[in-house]
C-alpha cells in the first residue's frame, strides 16, 4: 500500500487529486490539506503538492510537485530537497499517476522541457557581451520566432511544445537578455548578433 498526502492551496485542485489518486488500487490518500506544514508527521510515502517550492516541507521522503511555471534556477535545489517528480500543473492524469508511482519507487521524474533547462546545453550560444547567461539552442529558436512576430501559441505549435513551456522560454530569454519586453529582447538579440533580420 502506497500512503499518499496531498497539499494544494486550491480546493478544486485538491479535490481533483483526491479523486484521481484514491481511485488507484493499492494507494491510500491519508491526508489532504491546503498547506504541507503538518503533513511530515504523518510520514506519507509520497506527498503530491501543488504549492510554491518555498512552502514545501523539508523532510519528506518523496515529493511530486505540480508547478504552474518553470523555475530551473530552483530545480536542482528542489531535487536535493526531496522533490522526485516535477510536472506542470496541467499535466495529464496519466503523467501524474506515473510520477507518483515512480516517486514511491525511488525514481525521479522531470518534464522533458524542465530537464532541458536543468541540464542546459553542452554547447550553449552566448547571449551577451556583458557577461550575461548564455541562451540554450531552444531559447535561440524561441528568440528567432519572437523576432518573426510569432505569438506563444504559434511558437508552441511550430516547436511541438506546450504554451506553458513557451512562456517559460520567453521569460528565460527576456531574463538572460535583461529585457523588460519581447520587443526589447528582440532588439537586444539583434544588437548582440544572436539573430539576423
């Protein structure tokens, strides 16, 4: 029997996770809460959380984290803190079930786009002449499409990735180029020779 705890600030998300997880044979939902502060003492095998990373408990054996935005800067820290699965909040039910089972068995599961961000590229393209962080090849693709005026939905379709992932890449590009808008990111990319018009 796999003993599960659920922590999600949204009552709707909690109810959905409870229904999904409790319907699986061999799994038992022992607690469901809007926060995770008291769940450590129950010693669940897996905590399924839809909370900000900063609100996660520090001593859980395995955490499946459903996140609404990609944050590669804390992904490595999350893994060190017990997060065994990192999925977008809109992940399909089958992916969540597979992640819980993997986490219960000591495995780690990371959405492929998050993994790309975590590992980076073996040959990143330099983003800046002022010591800024390099852009990954995928971020370069996104920047080129931004320069062509493509919206997030179009970029997602062309790259066969989710709009959520596109938003993450756009935000990462803007951050690395120290830009406050898409237009400024494209302008800075042009000035630095990262893209050609």
